[in-house]
C-alpha cells in the first residue's frame, strides 16, 4: 500500500555482503515484484521472493565463496531491502532512462590519458541488470570519467554491431523483468530523450530507402548525447569521489538516471559498497625493459586489468581454440566442470595461469567456456583469447558480478583481441604436460581438450604495466 502502483524490488543486505573486504557480488538474489494484480496476489509474490532471497544465502556459490575466504564460521545475518524501482512508465513498460555501475577507481586503463582515480561507469538503458551481467551479442557502454569520449573501441561499425540490442524492463501485467527489443523502445520515447541516448545509423537508412523506396530513421544506442550535452557525468564523478572520501576506500555503486528534460538528470543512488581495488592496484615500479629480452608467448596493448604485475608462473591450464570448437554444447558444460575440478587441485600460492578461448564465465557456451567463478578462483591470472578464426573479441567483464569476483580475489585478467594481440601457442610444444588427476571421470574428448603444463622449471612470467598499457606472458630465452 505504501508503494502504490509503483513496482518494487526486494534485495539482499547481509552482514558479510555489505562489509569491507567481501563484496559478495551476485551471490545473493534480488527479485522484482508484480506491478499489478490483487493485493493478495502481490503479497504472495512478495513473500515468495523474500523466502528465495533468504534461501540464496545457502546456495552452492555462496557457501563456496564464504569457505574460500575463511568466512564459513563467521556469523552471517541477512536483512531485506525493499526499494521502489526507479523509472518511468512508457506505454505498458516501466524502466529508468539509463542505469549502471560506477567505480571510483579503475584498473582498466586502456589509454595513457585516463586517470584511474577519476573512476569509470558501465552504462545501459533500462533496468541496471544488464550492467552487471554479460549478454550475448551486445556490450554495455564503458565510459572513463576522466576522458568520456575516449572509448575502448573507436570503430563505428564495431560500436553499432555490439551496442545494446535489448533493454530489461518491467511489464504492467507480468511479474519479473523482461527483455524488450531496443527498436521498440525508440518508438515510445520522446524525441529529445532518443537524441540523448541514441545515434542515427545513416548508412542503414540509405540502404533501406534504396530497397524499400521509403525513408525511416534507424537508431543504435550510443549515449553520445548524454556524454556531450549534459552534466550527468560530472555529477556521477562527484558522487563517486564524495563516497570514496567518506568510506576512506574506493567504492562501487549502482545507480539510475531519469531525465526531467534534455538538460536535467535525476540520479538515484541504488547501492554503494566498498570496492576491492587495493589488492590489485599494485604500486610496483615496472619497465617494459624487463620483458624486452624475453620471448613472447602472448602480448597485448590495453584490454587488461589488475594493476602492475610481474610474476613467475608455475602452472598453465590451456584450452586450444580448435579443441574447444570440436565440442558440442553439452561437452562444453562438462569441460567447465573438469576445469573446476582442476582448479580445486591448486591454491593461490601455486601461481597458476589459465588461458581459455572466448568469453570466460559466459552462460552461453557458443561464446566461451561456461565456468562459474568458483571454478577458476584459485588462478593467479585469467586470459580470454578471442576466436582467431572468426575474429570474435571477448568483452572484458568490467563492472559485472564476474569482474567483482576477479577484483576482490586479486586475479590478473587479460582479454586478447585476435586482431591486435601477438600469440605464439607453438611455444607450448616445449612445455612438459602434467597428468590431469582429479576425482571424477573425464571423457576422452574432453581430456584431450585440456592441457596442464608444469612450468615450475621454466622462467615464464605474467607481466602487466598500466603506464605503457603492455601486458602478456613472456618466457626467458
């Protein structure tokens, strides 16, 4: 009755989840409740969601997470946070104009003109759920708050290809969130709002006009108007700096933006918690001269995160692209479980590196290995290698729950773009393979797809230098 006909979201807020040192990102559930229906129906929906949130504190992922961090004996008290969903009604849909994740400190510095202390945001249209979960065929908008127009991918065709294709929204007559095609959204927004969040696709307009003999405006989501014509980013930067000052620690926020008009944003701070950035933002003074005389196994410019690093690698887990492509989807899930079993055989002191094809942690096996974070959590570094034969470039999972797990665990992360990276897998031919010894049966096809190399006797180094934006894996000649 208090919230009236506005939708509400029920979220977890636990003692450990919102404390310093353990972000628990994505481990506990959140649920959107029905907007319409009888009071009794909405009440039952509310209570059911409440129970599911409490139950998620005992999920497999949450239990493993707590055990890995020595928290399995610590007291965990769960509270429930009930919020009105920030947004506006558009026809039968309800959603905010924009939403996202903000970080007051970023270790993803893809250009020398970016100051990591100015922070960054990951922006989507609609509910912020797409800012914290990766989706097939689309990327969120990554914006550096020190240089907003400096974007990781400068090619317009690539920006259009991987721009957001669906938004998450609530429907008046249905429970939960729903994916709605972006083209439908452009048709129900006021023109000034479309200009803030979208750009025209003139090439497609001309092509369609020549084929259909009629003109139609075609848009893609870019947020160029928001970046260039409002004070929104300055407000967000100020919010992040203020929160970091009073937390005395870098922070991670979730926020929504609703525009009262083309110049006036209304920003809602949905959530704030400590960001575990200190563990990977190393201050070690590095120079590329350290790797100049080493042979290259993998070398990238940009597209890595984890601060400065120069570490000897003792073990390497590697899945070749061609072996992965020969597996069907069912076998790829099995592959992920085997990788998890191998991961559990190591500990962080073993300095183990994992190199996997495609996107790590995806829920879509056609894009990469569908591992959960608990199946790779003992690695010193993770390398996503794009599909060289199809030029598939994995999107860094920056700002997602998967990224948060990587950050707070101090795992170094590289996404190797097949168009730009130097990769010499032939170097692996000189490495000694280690027998896979885990307590589970492994199909011959899957066992052949995984190689575990013992590098304890070789001088192989994982290197990353924020200043020069160079990272990779190098071996002493």
